[in-house]
C-alpha cells in the first residue's frame, strides 16, 4: 500500500516507499515558500525543478536544480522558496 | 494544485506537475506486474528501485534500475514486473 502525504494546504505532496537502501519519499512542491521540519537526518535530491534553500544555521539562500542534493540534520528545519514546481527524492535515516 | 493519480488498485500512484521542459509525473510502483498504456510519447526514468520491462514489439525483458531510462511511443503499451518498490519520473509529449 502506497501512502500519499499532503502538506502546506496541498502545496506539497509526497509518496512514501521503501527505497533501495532507506525509507524514502518522492514528492512535488508547488511554487511558494515553505519551512520544513525534520525528525530524522534527510538527504534531499532535486529530480526536476528549481528552488532556493536556506539551510539550518546559515543566512544565505542557495539555488538547487536537477540532480543537486543537500542534507539536513534531524530535529532541525530549513526554508525553501520554490521557483518552479519541483519534484524531489528524500531519504530518511 | 498538485494532482495525485492512482492506478491498479492503488499499487501505482503518481503526482503530476509541470517539469522544467514537459508535462511530467513522479510516481511509485509497488511490487507487482502491470501493463501500462500510453496516449503520448513517454520517457520514463527510474529514480530509485528496480523493475523489468518488456517494451512494445519486443519479446524480452530488460532490467532497469536507478538512473536508467526507456522511451515508449504514443498509443502503445508496455509490461512491467516491479522487483523493488520503484520511484519513477515520466515526461509526456
């Protein structure tokens, strides 16, 4: 059974599955600004799209696009400005 | 608004979005065997997982895993045996 989750008033949706190595989601973010909280260590890979990210403990925004990756510690949060609708892959550990 | 579609009794789910260049979906296939029909030319990229595919007009199965890609003509169909839960990216034109 594949579980779909929805966040930020349906502006972000994801599908959970067992990836080759880790619990994983693929999802899509609609254009907008969001703050995500983490409960586990996450590695986020941009599949298709473009967004700006402000990582925990930093003050600057960095642009991420197809194939780019960033990681976020557990029990943290990061800010996102989605420039183009963006599909992502996220692993949790 | 992000649209989630569900196929094969919820064993395949996808989220539609506007990719950087084309109408696109990301989705997940659960373990199982499925026959997909196409109405447009599709390029399918495996994000994370493993499946065997029998393409239209062929009799042999080929294994596809992370990063692999195949294409299918419009108004056709292809058979899939999903070995591991598999996330995919699919463009339509």
